[in-house]
C-alpha cells in the first residue's frame, strides 16, 4: 500500500543563518527519496534567523518567508513539469516556524505569512502567549529536540502545559537525546513527531529504500497544514527514524 512521508523540520539558507541550501534545492531530492512533501520551519526571530533583526516589520517577514516561498514555487514548477498536479503524488510544501526561548525550540504549524504580518507582537511573546495564539488558529506547537544539550544551549527547559506534543526523533540528535524525549512524551502522554532538522541537501537519502532521516508517514496524503495539526493531535501517523 502506498504511504505518504513528510519532512517536518527543515531549514533553508534564505530563512535560517545556519541553513546551507536554498528552499528550491530540496524539492527534487526529497521527491526522489520517496517523500510526498516538506514543512519549511526556518529559525524565527528568537533564534538563528537569517532575517534582519531590525527594520521594517513587513520587510523582515518577507525575508523570513523567502525560503518557504522559493521551495513552494519550485514544487509547483516540479509538479507541473511531471504531471503531478491534482494527484496523490503531488509534492507539497507547507509553512512552519521554529521559535526559540532561552535555548528551547518550538515548531509552530498553522501561522502563515499574513498572520505574521498582522501580529508583530509575536516577536516578544513568551511560551504561553504563543501557545494560546497557535491554539486560537487551530495550529500545532511541538517542542523540538527537548533534551538536546550543546555548547550553544546552556540549559534544558520543559513546558508541558504549553505544548501540544514533542519531537521524539531528530536526526541531528545524539541517541540519548531522542531516548529521553520519547520517555518524556510517554510520561505526559503527548502526541509525538519526528523530523530530520535538515540544513543541507546532501543529508537526504539518494533512494527511497535507504535509511530514513526522519519525518512522519501517513496512509493518506495531507490536505493542508491544519490537517497535519489535527492528525498529530489525534496521535495519527508513523514515526520515521
């Protein structure tokens, strides 16, 4: 039976200062690796963003969203050239955000560019304010790699009342980081996700049967980002690792 795999945690060089690949570079390699779509989750203004730290709000958001928009445009071109438009095999690109609070990172799904234009206060929102805003939009807030401890991360912070779920597999983690995240999710009975946290194209497998780098797998294609949010909240989907 055909299934549908999606990369849920991806960075572009347009939106993330640590990104090494443009959003447009990911489409064909992920399609060839057997994926049905990607979520572009560049670092927002609380983290390692490539967007300006100061200046006109709309210009900053335009810069921030440019990696996603490059990926989306390339996917539309790719789907048209390969006769995939309107089929279950159409490659999809979804918009997400990775926001950082004191070293702890959260993947946000359900807030789009227009929402960002209209809500400059997001830049100073703390956990609960952001969680409440995501809830109002019917979106999803996932704590990414909660037990990662690196030189640039001084402490781990957990906020179990202000999260919908936990990323329990991250391809950039040490194995113990993922194991602790999975234990944490089980203790709180959280919905769980998986993602590669990819920053460069060379990390993508060359063939569909090679080792997965992360992501979520479903029996049917995702309709939109809110469909994804609802499925994760309902604990649907298979973890890829």
